């Protein structure tokens, strides 16, 4: 333990500068007021008792918990006996100060159920010592009888100190909780950014990969013109992917997000046979909700590219009437046309998981699964519901 740590341990909540000052004043007053007469007999006894009681008074500066409970109680008992003996021998009456300090310190260091009986015993001891005609003292026994009153001051100080400790502990716990909450928010933000990056890249790269495979197939069949068109479409997807990355950065800054225009742009870059339907009175959604819908659209279009290339894709955005205020978003792709080449194994498998995690954060739900009947049988449907 270095010097700084030792000082910090010494100046604790129960050993503050005020307490140090009080101890120094008490010892100084006792040394100046209690004047032993001679260096033999009663004078020597008074001098020895003054030194011993002053040393015991200085134990107030020892941090709490340093002494075992039994040793602490023995020190208090020796202090009380010494104070009573000194009061009975010296003539100035100033030694009563040591009796008041011992009961006050007992109230601070001992539990109330032990401090109160100790104070009563000390009062009786000091009063009895003053009633005995030793040393020629002229102090009234009433002074000794009231030494136990200061135990109430000690108990009050202990309650105040414990309240300060509790407040300090609560503040430390609150600080730790705030740090943990801030860390959790940072981790949640990192997870959100990771999902955004995944959605953008998965959507763009899957589309580019599909067009390149189409280009390869057309080159093998000798259809140069259509192969060139597929390559140009791949270039267009790369450009739109860069635009999406820029938009993602803007979204992370919580800028306004034009939802319908963004969905139309996504659909136009993903499919020639795509349609978007908007039902209900349009309203501006919070940026966070709009981001969730855009990411879900990207994931659904990516899945349509992978498993049903060339199939028509329909989007529907519904603004439910108030007061419910829910927002419903659907993406439906038909069964893959004959001759299409699904991109098996192209995905990471994390798209739908990320979609569910994103919707959980806003209290929404998602249902995704194959279509088993109707005109779109064999296709796939994604339905997202976000409460208002």
C-alpha cells in the first residue's frame, strides 16, 4: 500500500477532518486544563491517567473494522474506567470531557443495543467516581451522570454516516448501471449497423451474381446481345448498390427517409416485372420504422433473386386507419419460371434472422413462407406488420 492509498484509507467517511480536529482539540484542552499537582502520589496518578486516556481517545482516528469487536469493546471499557478515575482525582473538572467523548464514540462504533447500556454504565461509573471523596475534586456527580447523553450524538452520527455510505453505494451502482446501459446501447447500435450492411450488400451482390450467371449462360448459348444487356444490368446493380450504401450511411444519421420512393427504386433495380401498391392514407413514418421496412424489402428482393430469378414481384404497403395505425408491408414473388437458374447456396442464412431481430426492436412481426395455392402457388411471401 503506497502513501496515497494509506491516506485515502485513513480519511474515510468515519474519519473525516472534522473528527480529526475534534480529537486534537479534546487532547489539547485536556492537557492544558488537567494540571497534575506534583510528580508523585495523586499528581503522578493524574498524569499517567491523562496520558492513557488521551491515547485511548486517539483510537477514534483508527478506521472502523481495524479492531475486532471484542477488542473495540475492551478499548471502550478501559477508556470509560480511565475517564472515571481521572474525574475522581483531578480538581479542574475538565477531565469530564473524556467521559463524554467515550460514550459518544461508543454510540458511533457500537450497535444501539450495546451502545445504550454501555452509556448508562459509564454514566453510573462516572457519577459514582465523583461521589467518592478522592483527590479533593469539587465536580458535581451530576456532570458524571450526564456523560451518557452524548451516546445519542454518536448514534445520530453513525446513522448519518451509514446514509452517506448508502448514497455513495447507490451512486456507484447507478453509475455502473449507466455504463452497462451505454455499453448495451453501443452493442445494439453495432448490431443494427451490421444488419444494415448485410442487407445492402446481400441485396446488391446477389443481384449482380445472378446477372453474371445469366450473362455466362447467354454467352454459352451464343446470344451476345442479351448477354450484353445482362452485363449492363449487372453494372446498373453495382451503381444502385453504391447508392444504397450511401443511403444507409444517411439512414444511420437518422435523416428523413422517403419510404415509398425508396421502395420503388429498390423494386425497379431488382425486377422488370415488379409492382408496388400503396393502400390507405400515406403518412410519414419515424425514420427507424422506415428503415426497418426498407431492410425487409431488400431481404425479400434478395431472396426472390436467389430462388425465383425472373419471377414477377409484387410489393404492397398498407397504412392502416387510425387509431390502430399499424403499417403492413408485403412482398410476394411468383414461382420461378421454367428455365430459370436459382442461385442455390448464395445466401448466408442470416437474412430472415436479421429481419426478425430488427422487427423485435420495434415491436413488429414477420411471417415468411411458401405460397401453396392460388395464382402464386410455388412462390414465396413475406408479410411484415409494425404497430403504430
